[in-house]
C-alpha cells in the first residue's frame, strides 16, 4: 500500500546565508524515486523564500535576483553558547517555526518524515525542525539523511532526535527501510552504479522554480586530503551527456506550448443585456443574454499573455456567452513542442493539483459534471480528464470547469492578501 511521505528541507542557523542556487537535490531525487515506487510525496521547504503565509503575515519579501539567487527570510535567534563571543547576529534562515507548525498540521496523515541536512555546522537548524516535528506529530517516524548525517553520523544518532539516521546515498536505504518498517514492497530500485537509471527529481514540489540543478556526475575522480567528497560518494559516477541534455530539455519544455487557442463557454454576465437592445461596443452583447448563445471576445487570452509573456503572439481565444447564470467551461487546444499521450497530460494535471503552487486552484474531476455542479467552487480549473484529447502526439485539447464569479473572487482575495 502506498505511503504518505513528507520531505523536509530544514532551516539554516548561521551568521549569514545566501541562496546561491541551493536546492535539496538529494531529497528531491528521493521524492522522484518514492513516487516511482507508488508513494505519495509531499514537501515542506523551511527555506522557501516565496512562502505566501510569510508575506501575508507582513514579513518582507527577501530580495531575489535573476536566475534564482537571493536572500532568505530570517529571524534573529539566540546564539549557541560556543558562538556567544562573535559580535554578529545569529539567525534562523527561512520561514518561522509557527508557519512550519501550521504546515505540519496540514499533513496529519503522514506515514514517515524524511529530513535532509546540508552543511555539518547547520545542524542546529536540523535539530530544531526535528524537535518541532516531534512536538506536532510525535508518533510518526523521522528519518534523517544528507551531508551532516553522513559526515557526523554518531553525532546525529546521539543528538538529532531522529528515529533513523541514514549515512551516504539514501535511495537504496530508504526503500529498504520502508520495506523493513512497514512491509512496503520495492517495485523499482535504480542501479546504484548508473546515475541514468534514477527517476528525475521531484522538482515540481518546489513552490517557485527559477533555476534547477541538473546532475551530471556524483563524486570526484580526485582525492584532495581536505575534502569530504570521497566520504560522501565513494565512486566517481558520470551520466551519459545525451541523457543530461534530454533532462535539461525535459525541464525546459515540460510539454512546452508552441501555440494555443481557447474557447470559453461562458455564462452571461452584467456586460450583456436582459432583452434585445443596442450595445455600442459589441452588438451581440446587446442581445437577450438568457435566450441566446452569443459569440464574443474574452479578456482571458490577453490576461494569459500578460502573465506568461512567452505566449505573446502564440495564444488567443474567444468566449461563447451561454444562457446559464453562472458556471463556465474552458476549452484549450494547443500545439505542443513535444509528443505526449492523454495519460501524460492528465498526469501533469494530477501532479499540478498536488503541487503547493496550484493546490486549491487546479483540481482533476472524478465526477461527470455539468455546469450547476460547480457553482460555488473555489477552484479556478476543474479539469475533466475524460475529455482530454491528443491527436498525433502534439495537438492537445483539454477542458476545465470554473465558477466564473466565485472562483475569480477567491483568486482576487488571495491576491489582495498578498499585496
Ligand atoms: S576538493 Fe574535493 S571535489 Fe574538489 S577536486 Fe578535490 S576531491 Fe574533488
């Protein structure tokens, strides 16, 4: 049976921290592998520089720069005794412990926590995360891995508070642990000698992707005496450059839209007339709204290209005003840059519906809906997977429902809260 696994990227406690393309790559590799084995994977990033609740609570957006580098949120915290003599602020970098607690409370059904660790001297941030997990969800086992856990294994076992500590590459060990602890059968195990046999990392779990790390090799062919590379990875492994290029292309395109058209079957609105009459801008909008199907323009196409400038000149659409008072259906037909299947398209929407970025906005319907069923829904797109069509691999049609009044209002409220 599949398990709910919560990945945690803990805080940094330090005098300074700057995001030079820092990503918990090993943890996200584990996420991809666990998914491949049928498990549900979720993610809390304590370092998340875009966490919406931090902004909502009035914390200043950390300064971020092109290509994903920049500052983190931070709070000044007491220095450990051994660092008291240093005349600088000591900080927790990332979200507040209160928000971390709130995030944990959303995952009461978690079966196991996987906590990573980076620089060895950042361990106080790891310990704080584990302590809070134990307070909020005390019965759920915690596995600690990563660089600190590998390089300072005995220290981590003795002081971290984790139930299990993993040293070295975690892939095989985690799957074996799940098998031992909960009888989870391993359905897919990559070849440890072949980096190309690993599933891609679960990068979709990151709230906002502005750069991604791509693995080309693990370990190092040299043995500099001061370096821990050999301890972290005993062998030097390289990927096939063609597979690396494929992965770069995959993340760059992730289906990539060449061009697209939308048609929205849109309920009538206050911009239309109740009975036939003159309308200066759009003659059809002057016709009796509740008695006609009236083709018209849509602001959604313009709004989309403003939001995603790369679609400018490649995306347009129309609306068809229909005689229902609320509840609309969008129909998007797109030509993609790569070939896909219906299953892949629907899986992308399934994944999006679980991605924190789209959670509560995109949903995949399990029911056979009609327009009155979606009145009052807070989602902006309830995708009907049954109607996803793919012609010759790259011509795709997708339809999705939305409450054109309430869904819009919900997004507006969220935006106002952010501002
Ligand atoms: S310092 Fe470490 S990673 Fe760099 S060349 Fe030496 S062994 Fe390799």
